[in-house]
């Protein structure tokens, strides 16, 4: 990154209450690896350096707002894509044990290579579907948090995420400026999966001022063995 964009990253993170000065070299290396890989494969549509800083790095770190990821936690990043928010979180929070999940193998390969290059021993990556992992005893009811970023509607996310969470765990869903319609349907979906809608926090991203919501869904009871439904069904026929 240019010195200008390194400063932008540090200043924007300060608005989120984060001090990234010691982590700036890791983010600089992450940007270089992302730019290099994106020349060879379709990893992300965001290529401009300023946009990568604000729309990938800073936006990813905004899920730390509110303290829902405080402590030593097992975290699953559902639909990680090119590693967001998993890689920025792993850089800033080495105490988080993160599994990055995505259905696209080339993206998972990139996340694995990048984690090794950056020395991020707290990140693992797996190619697969949440519907499958949610029925796997090695993953079902295993995680303290599931984080998601621009993956699907809340009712769909709830069905995919809650089977993976322990009782007392939380889905931390990063959403856009308008979540009212999704929230109306999400309460019923959460109840069917053994959860409830918790905190809904509206905020604006540093620098861009883009509206965001952090939606917390708490797992309060066991999830029925009926869920998740088979691959593709939650997205085609969301619960309500």
C-alpha cells in the first residue's frame, strides 16, 4: 500500500477504536498478496487500493464493534470469499481461533496460502457448504461465534449459522443500511432454530460514511435435527 493508504487504514481503524500501527505491515502484505492473486483469478471485484482498505479491511474489522468478539473464541467465518473478515480479524485478534468457510476452492486456497505467508496460525480454511458442516458432528454446535459479511438474507443466515453454534453462541451478521424487512422475517426463523434476535446496532463506516448494521442472533436452545435443510434449500425457501 502507499503511505497515504496505510495512514488511511490506521486513521479509519482509530474511528472503530482500534490501533493498527503495529499491524500495518501485515495489512500491507495482505494487500500485496490480494492484488497479485487477483491478477490471476477472480477473487474480488474490489481492486482499487483505497477501496480495498475501506471496503475490505476496515469494513471487516467493523464486526469487532460492540464487543461481541471479545475473548478467546472459536469463530467460523461463513462465506469468507477471499478471506474477509477472517484474515483482518486474525491479524488484529490472534486470540480468536478462526475457521474460514467458502464453497469456492480457489478462494479457500488463497486464504490458506495467505494465512501461512502472514504467519497467521489462528486461521484454518475449508472448502464446503454450511448445510453440510451443520450436520457434521465435528462442526455442529462447535463454535462460539459465526460471522458473516454480505452473504445472504438474515433468515437464510440463521438457518446456516445456528446449527454450527453452541448454546450461548452468537451469529454476528454484518448488514447494510436497511435491515427492517429482513428483521421482520428473521425473528420467526430464529425461533425455529433455537435462537432469538439480540442486539441490532446501526453505525456508519469511517471515511465513507456508508450505513451499516451489526445484527446479533443469540442461540438460546438446541437446534432441531431437521436443520439445516439440504444444500440450496435455505436460500431457495427461506424460513419465516
